[in-house]
């Protein structure tokens, strides 16, 4: 019987190799004189040195171990972002050469992904998602002479629209993240189909035994040894246990002093000792389907807070305003959205848990950068005033909704977000702001649209207020297209 030691499941192990576009928390609008210096000011000025530390602690030793394991017959998958390839090519080419040896090894499957580890799959318009998928495919072909056909779809839900894009790009299978929803109402250790696309589902609990609980001395299973872990996998019910792990877990997020690298080295032998075969995702996808799954829900790490929702909306709208696509795409990195929640699920990623103040500070830094980038793009646009009126603003300039009694707990950072929130704000909140002329004053003094400010001045009817703002937004976009 599968999963009871007589016929243990296979294991499919994948590693996500990425280094985020970390922001410069000290950036302030007005401190950059020349546009060409903006990128250096927006992002971590110590990025090269910090990446070097990650290489020394994790990428280099983990890859040397992995190459030995691959030569010994172990099979796994690697997902390598375009972002990290760019940085390694520029700053640490010898590390990229080492990773190339692993990526092109016969026992490795190189996975498809979005070039910038991007949230573009969450947008209503999937043009950017498709563009990054194709950019990543072309880079993998150019750099490693491989065209990936399995997509690591673990940062947002798979939908009919994203599945269609994947199919059009030649993707024949997808790895999706375990969590709540229809996908995980069934056991994760099976292959399913989603609109004829084979999908395999990661086992979050078993992945987090490594990515989160491994170094915790208070854990009743500490210290976790490879043979014990392999024993757990051997009795896990199903056909194939899929684990997708952030590569930085090995030596960086979890320090080498914990024994994490030795655990990695010992794992294949421990699996073999339990009769467990290591397979690649495309092999797992070829296992008999256990049924059709419905549309998956958003993974817990991207079930959005108010801050995350504001940032995602501002990001999507900015795509049509910003001239420098490269910087905008760096801001699409999923890490930025993760950091806007006090705690996000890991599922093979290092656990993210910070204070309320830290999440707000990160959101503020993000919105300052995005707003400044939009303002810099206005000079070269067809209508400078339209870009400035449509741009987002940082938290210190946002419109904060309130009533006579208390703050409402939400804020608008752009005209579009103001329009959206006016649909849901209570009558008391709207009445309070209309009486004080807050809406027209904010549109005039912060957004800089005197024309619209005059039109909404004194308007108390919710529908009329929203209709007036919507018409203005439509007109502004029309000037830019």
C-alpha cells in the first residue's frame, strides 16, 4: 500500500534560486537629481555586497553539495530567476558558472518562471505575466540551452487566464503551492489536472519542517536528521511528495552552524534507504491524474492585507505610466508584497514575521519609490498633467478616510483607489468628508487636478461623486493613449 512503507511515495524536490530587488529604506523623493541615478537610489545600495554574503553562505556551498548528489544519481529541479542571473552575470560570474553546471546536469529539470519573480500573474491584464514568462524562457534557452516546459506557479493562484497563457507558451505542467482551497481539499501528494494542465501540489507542512522548524530548538522533533525526515516521507500517503524550497534556506536563512548543509548532503542517501525514488516535476506530472481541481485560492502568503491591495493596484496602474520598465519590473518582485504583511505563510520559504511598524515602513518605502518613478516618467509622456493626476502618492500624502468618531482604517493613494473606496465607504464617512470639502481639497492640493476638484466640490451624492471621478479618470487615460 502506498504511503505505509510497503510502497513509499516518490519525492520531487525543487529549489527556488532568486535574490530580491531589496528597496533602499532611506530613499526620499526629491533627493535624486538625475533620472539615470534613480535606480541606484531606489534599491539597496549594498546589494552587491549582500548578494556576495548570500553566495558565500548558501549559493556556493549548497551548489557544490548538490553537484555531488546529482553525480550520484539524485534528481531534482531548479528554478532560477532572470533577476539573479543578471546580477550574477554582472557581479559574480564564477557563481553563475557553478549554477550553470547544476542547471544543465542530466538529473536536473530547469523550471520556467516569471523573469523577475513577479506578481504580474495577479493583474487583471496578464500581458506583463506573459511577457515575463517569455523573457524567462528566452533567457533559459540563451544561458543554459534549455527551454523549460514545467512552470513553478507558487506565488499566486492558477486561474483559467494564467493557465491559458501557460499553455500558449508551451508549458506542459505546473507546480502549484499547497494551502487552503479546492486544490488542498485533496491530498497534495498526487498529480491532478487543471483545465487539462497537469499540476503537482507542494506539501507545505513537510517543506516547512526544513525551511522553518529545522533550526528551532524548542521543536519537539529537534534536531531533525535526514533519516528521520526520510522516514516521514516514506509513510506520507500518496504517489509523490513535492517540496519546493527557497535555496537560501540552506546556509543563509538557516545558518550552516545548524547542520542544514549536512542535512542536504545526507538526504538522498536517507531517501534511498527508505526506498524512495527522487524524480523531477515533469516525471511527477506524468503520473496518473488523481482528478480535476477547481480554481485555486490565493496562497496564504499573498492573501492580501489593505497595504498589499493598495500596492498591487498601484503597481498594475503604474505599468501604463512608467517609462523605465526595468525599474517597474524590479518593483513587481513578490518579496515586496510579502513584506507588507506582519506574518506570511512560508511553504518552503523562510518564515516572514515582523511588527506592524515594519510592514508599514516597507509599504511607505515602496510607495515613495513607485510615486517618484511615476513622476519622473511624466516629463516624457504625451500628457504630463495626466500622469501626475493618475500617479500614486506615498502614505504621508494619502487620503485617509474618517468619520466624526474615528479613523475608518483605510486610505486612498491615487484617484483610482479613491474611486474604489468611495464605493464601500459608509454614508457617515462620506458625509463627514463632504461637509469638510476634504475630497476636493485633496484632489486639488495633492493630486494637483484643479479641474476635477472644482467639479466634486459640494457633491454629496455617492453615485454622482464616483461618476464624476470616473469620467475624469477615463479622460486622463485617453490623453495618454
